[in-house]
C-alpha cells in the first residue's frame, strides 16, 4: 500500500509500505476517509530543530500521517472476535494508544496513560493510507446515517469541540461565546446551537464570521474591530456570558474569554500553545469562575459525539470544503494551509491505486458503491473491470 509521509520543510511523499497484518488484539481498518487537521501542518512545515524534535529525518523510519481516520473493519488478529469487531463494520478510530490497563485507559482516556502513548499519524502509522492497524479497543462505531467524511471530522476537531461543550455543561439556559471559528470553533458553534445555547462567535476573519452566522451563531463579533469583552457584555445586558470557550490558543483571546464570563460562569480552554497571564484573584477567584482545560476527548466521548450529531441531524458535512485522492496529498496540505475550514482526503483503496489483485479491488468497489457519493467513481471502475472480463 501507499501512505503519506510528512518530511518537514513543506514537503511530503507518497511512499510504499507493506500491506499490514493484524497482531494479537489488533484489527486492520480499510480507510475510507482521513481528515487533514491543522496540527498536521506542524510536521508538514517543520524545519531544523523543530523537524528533529518531531522525529522527521531521524532513524525511526517513516510514519504514515493522519490522525482523523475512518473506515471499515477489514481483518482481525488473534483474540478479536466477530462480536468485538464485525467484518465490514463502519468505524472511527480513537487516535491514541495507551497501555490498555491503567485507570485512564480503562475509561477511554488513552491519551492520559502514564505508561506512554502512541498518537496515530504522529508517532504511529495513521490514516493517510489504504489500511491502518490499531488495537480493537480504539474502534468507535460510526452511525449508519453519518458519512465517512463526517466520521473523520468527529475523530478530531468536532470531537474536541463536543468534549469541551460537555465539560461546560452547555444547555438552552446559556449564552455561549466561542472564540475562534476554525474547524474546532465552527464545530462548537454548530454543536452549541444544537444543544440549545445562544451562540456568539468571535474571530478576526470576516469570512469565518460569515460562516459562523450561517452555522447558527446569533451574533458575530470581529475582534479586530471591536473589543470582544465590551461587545459580549453589551449583548448580555452587562452581565457577561454563562459559558465561553477559546479555540485559538491566542493569549488575548484567552483573557477575553475569561473576562467576558459572568459571575459563576464557566470557561473552557481548548486551543493549545503560548503563555497567558491572568490576575487570578480579580479575573477568576472573586468572580467564582469555573475554568476547564479540555484536551480532545475520550473514546466514549467520541461515540457520544457521533450519536449526538446523528440524532440531532447536525449538518456536519458543511464543515468539509475539499476532497482529495491520496495522490493529491500535496494539494491537500497546500489547501489546508490557506483555508479556514476542514480538508478531508478521501482515501478509498481503489482511488489510491494501491497494490492489490483485481478480485480484492472488485470487492472494495462493491462495498464502497453502497455510499451514494461514490457512485460515479465506482461505476467507472466497474466498467473497466467488465471490459477486462472480471465483473
């Protein structure tokens, strides 16, 4: 099979890897969609010491990129039953691997494992390939009503937004201020509105704010033109918002999120990086604020998010702007660097021209053909196979 490898310096390659075989407790997932996240840009554009720190160019061997994987169960290893992972089951992957035994792993928080973790797409082979091998416990069922692309979005950005909103206990009683309207922030706008909250979106890019309004924000605030704290207090009769969420990691946005909250308000920090200075007494203690630091989501939370999106009919597909074949990975990375929204790379094995025999290809085509969005593509492939006398 072929997989995308980030080299740093804004370079990547499509390299050959052996088709995987599952070990004990593992499954092989045939990839159907794999999202390109903003954090993918770090190894893509890293240079010098930053590249070395990420393990690029080192002796550990190339790593297949992609930590937003979604596909179907293709094979099982020893100890994994049909009941555990039915062949053909539509699944997302919780993109962390821990020890599987500690108190954090046992409740689905593998990323908190103290024995060390593998982050798929970063330190272990990810989803930008035909197949991916993972422990069976990392599989998260994808509801039938959701597309593989939507499953890929839930596997990182949208799931991260949902996790923070759950920590904030957002409901119809709340005004929710979402700072930053990239993929995570726009997901928070969509989900917060579906939870019943009055959503106010804050960003500095007019095009993002226009999308936020289209996605359900009642009001938008351009932080380049208006002091967001003053604007939010004016919009809440001087009280401030019940819930605020920073998706940017920008110090000014973090401070504004805290200072825009009402007394007894709740604030979640989601965006990473940078150092931020607060007056702890005046900004937090004497206003009785609850501050949440929210890092991605558990495997249980990922399943909850998918079910919420399906049951509430959240139009998550509107987040997806571009779709690419695997061999177009360079274009996808370039677009992801310049766009404000999610980029989903469609990674059906037949599109990748991955090495496999015709019978195997035909089986994949017939399975993928059940997805309406793939009909034209698979019809063309089936026509070629019929011409060759194989279908």
